[in-house]
């Protein structure tokens, strides 16, 4: 019977003892070797199995252990020990009768596991001995960066560039993680953590989607949106339908949002007439607001429409520049 060498790969983001049944069977029935001490090695030893830590000669030691006992297990490190796997593979390709090489996954990263790495890296950067720039920031000093990263993600969406969107969302996430890490250092009673952010989000998603989590009938998209708004109103005591609107958003988008909120509850408040305004700026503002209202009535997003026209104009400017350079 051909000897067997098992390369046991596990997730470093899960508790060390959280292994599959075949993985536990493997480490209990064969000599176990590893390249370094680890939580996994200690977890295996706690069951009565022996773990031998090697600093060199791992390939030969595994071959000898497998030949003597029929099988041997290698506890791969956090990075998977690809160099050892390659060396073993080449050796067994030249001498296939020595042993069979099996890759076994004792545990897998759950979805979102790399978020734990992101939190750990940000903690390192924003802690003593980390990045001085990040440690010097405040929520207020970072505010502009958060807007900028969101705009860049919006640009990627507008360009249908999903690769760029993935990268830009990472930059948005960086801002979230940094704000959360800085909040840990706020005075007692005001501090919070990234887990508080995630926990609040989870609670909100579950609460606002009863058609998914509480067995309510889903109905139409319109009914789901109406139920979402009803739940939001019950969560937050607001004096006005306009409460909660981000007032720092661009003026065109702000105007569209306010008109939408007013129309959603049936408030017929006409925008001011441009000709009734006493100064040029007020007349221009009233005219723009009337244009936004007309766009809403026509089902057109005024922000997107102006952006489209402006980008087309920008391309015309570039074309004129090229023409001037070539003349």
C-alpha cells in the first residue's frame, strides 16, 4: 500500500481547534509535523497527538514518517507553505512510488474573513508604533477624504469599470475602518468600535427586511420600499419628513432629494418663482430649483443629467485643445 502525505491547510482566521472530522481523523492516526509552533499545533497536542516541529529537512522527514507509519500529516502555516508543497510535488513526480500527496482542507475562510485582516492591519497602523499620519487624524480631518473616495467609487460605477469599483470600494472601506479605529480612542462613554458599527448595521438590515428574516410576505418592490420607510419612521422620531437628509451633498442632488421627500408624503409646496426674487443669485437659485422640479416630474435624475452634459462639454474642451495644438 502506497504511503500517504497529507498537507493539512486551515484558515488562520478561525479558532485553531475548529477542524473537519476528516482532519481530526488524520492528525489522530498519523505522525504530525509542522514548520513552527502555532495555536493549531497546541490544539492537536491537547487531544493527545504528538506534533514535531522542524526547522529544516521537512520533505525528507515527511517521507520517512510516511514510510514508517503509512501516512504523515504536515500542519501548513498561515500562508499555506507553498514552497514545501512544491518541493514535495517535484520529489514525488520523480519518484512516484515513495508516497501519494494529498491536500486536505481542515477549515475554510467564511465569507468576509479578509475583513478581519483589514481590521487587524488598521489597528496596527493606528496604534502606537504605527503610521504617524493616521494616528494624527480626526473624524473632521478625514471627512473630505471620505467624500472623495465615494466620488471615485461613483466614477467607477458610471464608467462600468467593475475592477476599478472593487479598488475604490476598498478605499471607502479604509475610511470606515480608520474612523472606527480612531473612535476607540475617544473618551469613555463616547468611544465605539468597528464591531459596534457592524453590529448596528446587522440589526438594522434584519429589522428593516422583515420579508426576509421574519416571514412576512414580500409583496411588490413598491410595497417593500413603503414598508422600509414605515420601519424607518418608527425607529427614529423625526419632526419633519426632511429630517435625515444629508445637507452637505451637492446642491443639485440636495434639491432633488428634498423635492422627492416632500412629494412622497403628498406635500404640494411650490418652489419660489424666479421673477419674484430680488437679487440675481436668488433668481438663479429659484430658476435652478424649478428646473430640478421639472426634471423630477419627467422622471429624470437632474444630477446625472448635468453630469452627462458637463462631461460631454469637458470632452469638447479637450477636442478643442487638441485641435489648437495641431494647428
